[in-house]
C-alpha cells in the first residue's frame, strides 16, 4: 500500500513540473521578441550582426549615445547586412530595436537597468527597461540564431580581483555561448593579462584581427600582451567562426580588433587617467557594475573628452568589420553546400585530370597533343581564369655603377608602370592572343584609373573597384643591372579579394581551361578558389609570388589539389622546409638562390629532391633558375614515372641588355600557360614561357608591349635554337 501511495505523488509532481515548464515557456515567449526585419533575414540565411544597448544606456553621454548607436546600424546596413540592436523594453527582451525604442532607452536615465544575464529574470518580471551588456546580448543573439556580435570592448578581470573576485560575466558567457564577439579587446581599466588567462580557462578562442598578435587595449592598439592567435583577413575570421560552430564546441570566439590608428590614444596617458579614476571610485565607494561606467566617464573627463571620440570611432569600426565577417560567414555557409554538391558531381562523373586524358590539360608531351592540338586556333580554347594582384609599380633604377648612401642623391631613372603578378599574367596572355577572366581589386583613385586605362586590351569585368582602400603600389629600387635591390609594397587591398568576388565568377571557373592564382591573395581565398576549381575538375596553376607567400597553400591540404606550380629555388626551399618540418620561413633574408659558386649540377639535384615530395600530388613542378633556365619535373600521366628536363635559356640576354627583371617570371608563367591550354608539347610550352620572359627582361614594362600572337605561333617557337636536356 505504501508503494501505491508514492506512485500517484510522483505522477503528480511530474505533471506539476511539466505544467510549470510549459507555463514558463509560454511566459518567456511573451518576454522575447525578434523583429520582423531580423526574423526575415535569418529565415533567408542573410547575414545579421547583433549590437548591445549599454552603449545607449550607460556607456556614453546623451546625445552621443543614440547618435553612435544609429550610425553603427547605418554602417552595417551599408554593407548589406541586417543590424539587430538588442535591449529590454517594458519587460520584453527584444532582438532588433526600432529607432523609437532606442531613443526611449537613451532618454530613460536612471530608470533603465544595466542588464547582464543575471539581471534578466528581475528586469523581465518587473517589466522594466534595460540596456543589455555583452553577456545578455550574447544570450539573446544565440537564442535568436545570430552568430556575430559587435561591441566596443568586453568586460574582464578587474584589477585586484584576487581579493575582490570581481570578474565580468562577459567572460563566463563567452565560455558557454557560441557567438563570435567583435571588440577592441578589453577596456584598459581591467587586468588584461589575467583576463586572457581566464578566457583560456573557459576554453575561449581569442584572435587578433590584424598584422600582429598584439592584443588591443580598447583606446590603445597595444597592450603589451599577445593574443594566442592572429588572422589577417575577415574571410579567415569567418572560416574560424564557421569551424567553431560546426565543431559544436559550445564556446564563444573573441575577435580583437585594434582601434583605427588615427584614433588610438597613447597607452601611458590613458593608464594614468585610469589609475586616478579607479582610486576615486574606491574612495567614493563605487562598487559592482557601477565601477565601469564611472571610470570610463572620469577617464573621458581627465583626457578632455578625446577618449569619448575614440570610443565612438572604435564602435563604428567594429560594426563595419563585424558586418564584413557576417557577410563572409553567410557566403561561406551557403558555398560549403555548393562545393559539396560539386564534389559529389565530380565523384559521379569521375573527372580525370591526367595530362594525357584530360580535355582541360593535355600532356605537354603526349602524342595526342603534339600535332592536331598544336594546330588548334588560339581563339577556340576555353578561357583561363586568373586570380591575383593588380598594382602600380614605381620603379627607381640607379644608373651609376655604385650606390652613394648617407642621404646623397643617386643618378637614375624613375618610372610608373602597371604591374601585379596576376595582372601581368593576364596581360601577357592577352598579348599572346588568349583572353582570360581576370579577378582582382583596385581602388577608386588615380592609380586605379591608370590601371584600367592600361588594361584596355584585357577583359576587366572581374576587376573590382573599392572606395575604402587605395590601389596597391609596389616601389622597387633596381641596380644598374636591373636587379631588385629593395621592394616596398602597400598591398592591403589584396586582402579584399575574397570569396564574394570569386563566387561572382563561378560559371567562368566551372568552364575554364585552367585557373591561375598568385600568392598575393589571402590564404582563405587561396584555399577556397583552389578547392572550387578542383571540384569542377579545372587544373590549377599556383604562382608562389615570393619567399614568404609561397607556403600559403601548403599550410592546409589545398596544395594537394594544385596541378602546376612555378617556384624559384628559394621558394621551393621554403615549401620543402614547411612540408618536411625542417623549419618555418626565416626572419632574415635567405641565402641567395643564384650563388655562382654552386655548380649547376648540384642545384639541379637539390631541385629534383625537393620536387619529388610535391610530385606525389602536383602534376608538374617548374623551377625557375634565373640565368640557368628552368627545370621542369612532371608526370605525363598519373601512372608514369617522373620526368626531369633542364631547359637552358634559349636566347641568352647580356647584362647590358637587361632593363628590368621585374615581370619576367610572370611572363614566363603566362607563356607556359598559353602552351598548356593549347595542348602544345612540353618543349613548346617552355619555349613559349622563356620567350615571354626574354621579352620582359628587355623592357621597362613588366609585360613587354611588343609581345604579340605572331611571335608565339607554333612555327616561330619551333625555330628557337634550343633543346632541353632530359635528366
């Protein structure tokens, strides 16, 4: 009988709990609302960026607070992304506040509660208004399905936390809510080192977006503390977020974005004001969540308001960057499915990329491509796609045999020409008679105009003009012999060559005869375009560009999908070091690849050894050896043994005839590509490349204007007095 009495009680408690749970869900559904605009964007898989509301209610004085919030939303909208400002209005946690609701919070004064996650039950139940902090905003964003959130700075471990235990709930929220937070690090009033240690304990990935690992300190770009990682582009950040979400880690990601240089404050000045404000807060008995607003307000006063302007600037900058990350994340999520579908199609069709069998890349030496293919009309081949850099080359060549240092003026020639590895390849192909689809980016400035004017003979629809960055420039100083003594580049615009631009030419890539990409594009874009071309069965030519960029695709498995690669010996050494674990790229200049004291036979044997590792996956490795010509290592087909052939330069150029070596390597690649996609035998492919390089060496222009389709006819190439030496 006792048992019979217990069972109804258990059932009653279960029913009661179920009733309470159901009631709570119904109650909370009335306390949580997503605006129609945000809901529509999320339903259509459009990018959305969450924004907090404490900058409106507690972070800034009126009217700067509401103006900044409105401007942040406008900047996000201008990027084609939907903003979702989050706050509590009359006991309802709202995702996507309208302008009237934002103004109401801004004008609410002391009646508006600073609302962290812990405060939500009280604020909601009492039907109050609240400005959501990072923790509450992350919670609401995640519940709504938003993955990217922009703020000024996150909370952290307060100074003296070893005794006060004052640690922001922002940090624990990052440890349990999978939302990426874009901020300018943590506020300088906090203990930055301990904050990063606490985040490590919480399992939160922290990444600085920029050129260094320096973790920003809100108003200052430097804190003296390094982030665990750094990434250079928003596409790379988007990939990191996507992988974090796909891995179901259940953790947030903190993206630290340094304040723009022109708005950064001196760290010492802010630190002094911070120490003063903290002491004042202690003396006045300011505690808990009131400390941060008080200290920020006093620091603004002590620095005569300039930190307020900096605060506004960094919030707007973070909003713009978060919008770009969200856009890239949305694009990559959709494109992942697209690539998977393409890969499944590839698997079904069993596309063969062997030289001897592939219709896209016939073997340079296969019998089937030595006669009929070489007689094919040059206009009948499918267009290649070239992805890479466009820039203005500012060339200073010293005419005296020796250089005078110490600020003295050296006699020389100054020249402005168009350049960029990808642009040079596309330009040379066009002059040979092969129109390519060229994907690049230039600024809306005078140099951008110059590039477009000079490319009138090329297809320019794939060159994107951007208004927020300047056209890339490369300033090179040449010796009297035409060798590059030093090069200085402003190349930030190349980071803008991303997945969006690539996807705009998806059809071109799918139907391309070959895709060529240079090492100037961001690593994430490089990996993406290689994967995409591979999924379509399109062969890929990778031009390493320089010593430090050469290894980019080799940091992932993407390199195994490359068909052709054209490093010089120094670049090949760095690739080999990375793959074999013998060391990363050195910080100092590497040993010269053109050491005249090293016998050619020794150099060739070294190249053969290093190429053999690449040839396990890459079909053809062409190593340029400066005045010693090139070494071509390739497999005629997937089952054949590797063949090594050394080709000395067929038309030696005397030092007195060399005008500039800049562009010669790019022209060599273009010449080779023209032969490959026309199905020429290997000898003619290399002759074509060497002839293009020869013409470039004797011109002030990276691509010699006299290069023409006639010069590169099969008949003319066959007349060159040269033959390769099979090894």
